[in-house]
C-alpha cells in the first residue's frame, strides 16, 4: 500500500512538471508582457482575456506561473505528498474499522462452545486492530487474567501508535505550504523594490504588479495548507473513533475472559 501511494505521488509530480514544462514558455512570455504592457491595461480586461482562453483552469495556470516556478512548484509538491499520505491513512483506517459487537459475539460464542483455539481462529480471520488485540488476550489467557489484561492494554497502545503513523509528515507539509508561500512573497517584494530602484521612479503600476505576483505564492500556500488541514483533522477524528471503539471492546473482552476463567 505504501509503495502504491509513493508511486502515485511520483507520477503526479512528474505529470505536473511535464504540464508545466509544456506551458511554461508561452505563459512566461505572457507574464512578461503583462509586466511590461499591462501597466496600461485594466485588470478586468486581463481576466476577460484569460477566461476566453481557457476559463478557470487557464486562469489558475497563469497565476501559478506568475507566482514563480520555484516556490509554486515546491508548494504543489508539498500538497501532493501530503495528500498521498492522507489518502493512505484514510484507506488504512477504513480497513481498520470493523463491527466490534459482531466480533465480540463470535469470539464469545466460539470461546464457550469450542474453547480458546476456536476463539483465536475467529480473531485471525477478522481484520483490524480490535481483532489483533483480542487475539493477544486469548494468547495469554492460560497465564492468568492479569497477564491477559496487560497484554490487551499493551497491544492496544501499539495499535494506537500504528494508526497515528506518518501523521507528523502531514503536519510538516501543513506548515511548509504557507511558509514557502510567505518566503516567495518576501522574495517577490524584494524584487519589486529592486525594480523600483532600477526604474528610479515610485510608479504605482510597478509596485502593484510586483506585490500582486508576490502575494500569489501566499495564496497558493494557504490553500494547500487548508486542504491538508481538513484531511488531517478528518484522520484524527477517525483515529479517535477507532481508539474509543478499541477501548470499549477491550473492556467487554476482559469481561468475557473473566467469565470464561470462572467457568473453568
């Protein structure tokens, strides 16, 4: 599964860069023309021209190129990698979700009618961390209820840690997206003041054009961070739900093991 999403992330990056390579030259020329000639053109006319050429997609592509290939590509790469990890986590958590009540009923029935080995087989045939926790408890039931309880608690902590795996990378990309955007903005502002210095004139069009291009990186960085933040919070909510189910099911499983020990 990890290899699959790694390949998907690489393919998405390659596809993005190939599209950029095909369209960078003409759009860069258009951006240069905008900087030189657009000082005399109205913003509404630029937007109308872009919409005629390709609608929203073309407008986004133009804004992306105007923001600077280096920082904008970095922001896009952070977004792609963050989404790849987020999707992998969501699929993993979907596979970890199970009908705990049905599993408990099956384990209890197998334990009462056929014994511990049959209950272990039920857990082996079920998917998800809850079945693995039950299996650990059944594996140590012969050593006493206290040992079985400790193994359930310990393995529950292990499974919780596994579900939170790679979340720190998503948090890293959430922080990197706006930071790269802000860095691009600062560098763009420096370039804008360099143009003012070279021109020797505090022209409003030169200042406005430089600031506009600089702020584009901030906008794209914030958009990338917001998208990843939504996925991050969704994953955290799913993990909390699974952990709560694990804890509740573990308590019920200990009650079942206690009754089984009393009958022996």
